[in-house]
C-alpha cells in the first residue's frame, strides 16, 4: 500500500463540509463522465450485481417511513439509492429490467442447487 504522507490540512480538506455554493454541485464528475461511468458499471454482470447489492442496502425494496429518527435515516439512505438508480437509467434505460432478470436467474440457480440431495437443506 502506498504511503501518501498527507499533511493535516490536506486530510481536513478531503473531509471538509463543502460551502453552500459547492454543496449544489452533485459530483466532481461532469454529466457525460458520470454517464460513461454508469455505462461501464451496467455493462457487466458484476456491475449489475453491485447495483442490486447497493439498492438492497439502501432499502430500495422496503418502506422506510416509520415516523422516527431511524426511519428518517433509512429514507436518506433510500434517497442515495434512488439517485444511483436515476443515473444508471440515464446511462442504460434497460438497467432495471436487466438487473431483475439477472437476479431471477441467480435465484433459480440457487433454488436448484439447494434442492439437490446432500445440499444441506
């Protein structure tokens, strides 16, 4: 692993809260760069699996409204998942259908493996 030898000021600048003018900026990437990155991500089965996992941990498939602080936190996580999905759909309009299709194939293969004698289930 590389030794970066960052100064304290450099470390603080990496994690600094952006000013209001910078806060409006969504990303350090341009719209075209972001679209290209998402095209790369969504062009492979591994990328689709990563998105499925990300959407799962950001509660995309669940209701997050509970009326308490934990619900508010989960809703914030869900908003991140929605933003990622929005960018993925811009790059590849069929990404959601492709993800669901791949997930169903993976689930079917898992069910077949688990139904075999000696599979431990």
